[in-house]
C-alpha cells in the first residue's frame, strides 16, 4: 500500500472527513481525540510514501531555468 501514494491519499482524505464529521457531531469524543493525536503519523506516512514512491511526469528544468513554471513562457517570466 505504501508503494501506491494515491491509495494512501484517498485513505487520508477519508480519515480527515471521518474526523471532521465526528468532531462536528460530537460523536465518540474519546475516539475523536485519539484520531487527532494519530493524525501526524498519517501525514508523515503519506509524505514518506509520496517522496519515496511518487513519480513526477513534468518536464525537467533547463540549465538557464531557475523556476519550473510550466504555465508561462520563458519570455514572460523575465
């Protein structure tokens, strides 16, 4: 599962939504508190998975480029 960052991102989103709903509706406050304290572990796991197994599909920077803005041409950047 760690080798597929998109699955972890979906699980983290579901976890966040469950936490927010439980917090707003005041459902199981003890579980909500545990979820709050475990959330940094989830964020660190997601970050590690993205950095370790994620792939970048954009273009590489040239030698004269310092920033990777792909939505603007080189002439407009200067």
